[in-house]
C-alpha cells in the first residue's frame, strides 16, 4: 500500500506533501510508515490518501474489540516487536530492515 500526505500538518513536520510513503503495517487503524527521517512511526490514516491500495500477501490481519485493524508481515507481527526495535535490540533491528528492504525491492521490480 502506498499513501501520500493530504496536506501539510504542523503536528507532523517529518512528513512531506506529495511524497509517496510505503505502508509497512497497520496498527489500530493507523499507518506505520518510514517518515522523512527514515523512522517507522505510526500516523493517523486520515492524514493520507491512498495512491495504491494493494497490500502485501504476507500481511497477517487481526481486529481488535472495537473493530480496529492490525496488519503486519509475520516477522513484524510479534507482540513487543516495535518496542524491541526502538530499544535498539539487534535482532529486531535486523529483522525490520530485512523485511522492509525486501518490500521496497519488490516495489522497484514492479515499477
């Protein structure tokens, strides 16, 4: 899935209008994307318009009690994965970049 920022937002200076962002996953209906600093943060989906709605086949989806969606590739779907990533635990960091690089490379092959 690829999204673009709808309009400039002072609360999110790390995002650029008209810049395409690859959605890495969905967490409580928010999009996890690599921001302009290359960090995988969560952003409200309302900030974006979807440019390409195709989702990777390897995403595992689940729904919370209120119907909110969670979807990630299996290696990024473990409880606490992103806490480990942001705590700079080497296994999580290596896994994250391997999965993201594979995803980005597959998009380049399609383009």
